[in-house]
C-alpha cells in the first residue's frame, strides 16, 4: 500500500513529485479554495486563464490539470483537481477526487495532497479520512505475479494547517489507513488464483492474521467437522482434493457494548460441482470467497483499531468441485442445527455452507448476525454490478447496516424478504430445498438462510455484483474490490 503521512508544512514548501490542490466548481466557473488561491498567487497564475475560454477545467469532479511550478515551489508541478460544487461535496466525492488525482499523477512516486482542505460541512476529520482512503485505494495494484511490476505511487503526504491540526489529524489518518489496508488485504486474497488460495491455504492465512491481531482462533477440518455436525460444509467440499475447513475467530474487547457474529461465504473456487458450470461461467469463480476475505480483513482491522464491539467471525471454506465424492442432485444433507436439505442444484452451494456457519453463529448468542456472500446471479440482474443487495429480519438492524454502507461509500440497497416465496423452498423428502427454478432466487436464498439464524436479528448482504469490478472506476481498479470491509468497520464502530 502507498504510504500515507501527515505534514504541517505550507503547500509551497512541500517536497513531492506533485502538489495536489483542490478547485471547486462555482456557478461562474472554477473557484480556488484559500489553500489553492495562495499557491496560484505565488505562481502568478490566474485560475480563469488556466481554465481556458472553452471552460475545459471547471472544477467539477473528474477535472484535472497540471500546472508547472516554475521553480517557485518545492514541488516541480501542481496538479489541480476538481472537487465539485461546495453544496454537493461529500466524503464520497472527495474519495473520488483523490482517485482522479492518483490517475492523473501518472508515474509520480510521491504526492503532497491538500484536497481535503476544500472542506466538508462537518469539521470532524471526514474530509481528510475520505481523501486518505481514496488515495490508498486508488493506488492499489495487484502485481505480485508480474516479473516486471509497473511503477506505483509510493507515498502521499496529506498537508494539514499547522501543528494543532496535525495532532487532531493523526488518529483520523490512522483509522483511514487501517481501513484502506484491510480493504487491500481482502482484494489481494480474492485476486489470488485458486491454485494459491484453497480452503487449507486460506485457513492458514486466517490463522496467521489472527495471531498477528491477537485474536482467539480455531480451525476445524476432517473428523472435527464430522464431530461438529457440519454436514452441509462436508457435502459441498466433498468433491475437492482439498478438504473443507471451518475457521472461527473471536475478538473480545473489554467493556464491549454488543456482540456481533459475522459469517462469510468462502468458496475458494466454484466449478458448480456435478451441476457443472459452462466454461465462461467458471471465469472469475476464484472470487466466490470474497465474503470470507472481507470478514477476515474486517475483524483483524477491528482488533487493530480496538473497536468497542465483540466479534465472532465464522468462515466456512470449501472448494466446489465434481470429484468422486462430490454431493449429487437429490442428496439430503443435515446442517448443524438438524435441518435437512434436499440438494436440487450443486451449484447453489453457498447457501449450504452458510447454513452451517449461521447455525454455529446463532449458538454463540450474539446480539446480531451479518453474513456476506457472493450468493446469487439474480441480485446482479436486479441491482447491477455495483450494488449489494441487503436483506434483513429486523428493520432497525437493516437500517443500521445500510447507514454504515453509506458512510463507507459502498453502494447497497434493501430488498424484501417476500414471505410468499418461502413456499418454494418446501421439499417432499426433507425440510428444505437448496434451490428452485422459480424466479426471485436472491429472495429465496435469503429466506433459506433465515432458517438457520434461530430468530437472532440478522442481515444478509449479497455481494455477487460488487465483489469484483469488470472495469476500473475511481478508487476501484479492475478486479477484486474488497467490498464490505469498510462497511463492516463502520458498523462495528457503531452509529455515527
């Protein structure tokens, strides 16, 4: 990750490859905030003249313009970045402006950034946090398997107004840095090929991160899963040469205000099992463990930030393959809570492993359960690739999760648990079907999961759309997004 730092030096004395300054969009053209006006005055540059007669630089979001420093500054050049109209500025627009700056900076290795000094209505450090997050997330590159990695941003120094501002900014930057690093850690795990990340290696990585964060942890495999009655996990993972694992992590801060259980779908590769996907359908299926990756990153970050919420994280990890011991259509599996499920589609495996994970989570007696899963294609048809579908059995908890997603800048939309669709899950030979041919599969999948939370307040987040980006956009490069890490951290921090 690009190093983030703070400095109270005046912008004209900041040493970096580029000095990044904000420009707002006014009704009559671009407007320079005081920090930018002072530097332009030192350069003898006129903002209206820089904008050009056609208004090619207006200060709106996505605008960027490089101005030479003419030897009057410590930095050789200034990068002016549009931050939009004052009335429309939010933490999310500042994150995006920071990403525009990183993209426009090209091969610059170091930036001195003052975008946050354009301001937000609340003087609580939100502007600085947003710019720090946007910068770090936009600078991400997954290049560990490249023999000649492309140059990447090495350091961004955020310029604050004097030593008093520096002291106030330090905890804000640390929180933003931890959140960004955790998001990038989740991206790394999801971007890794399935030849590197399987249930065994992902469980080992979870243990490594848990030890570093001081978390209680345990991993169940083989006979321990059978003794634990995790019939659904064993069935889904039965066809793989790498057996399934169940990872449990526990974070227990002193004086915790509440206890939240997090359950993440961890299918390290999904071939569809005996209901084999077509070749194109398998493309990208290494991302089917994105829910588990996000929860692993979030719980370790929560411990690093000493957040006030106790967390039990449960990660059922499997590889869904068509091996000799694979589950078959028509099989009946028994989940940990004793509920029996008739398997009608081996490619609807995520809800099966989540069933065992949710049942275990409910046994811990948490105040709330959240699950995160790349679960259904139908949610993508409904909401597109950029938005998570949110289902819940408790309106207050659902609203709290949606508010946390809003603060994190991660798009999410509530969808209904349509009770009438529950009848589609009835089986003639078991308690439930794992899948049907009826429309509305994302709703049916959520209703299926609800059967395993034992009435605990619960929210299901279907991240099938945003878990992986098909194209780069602002601070999200092409590939794994790490969606959910920052939402979970905002949720575990508590209401704003």
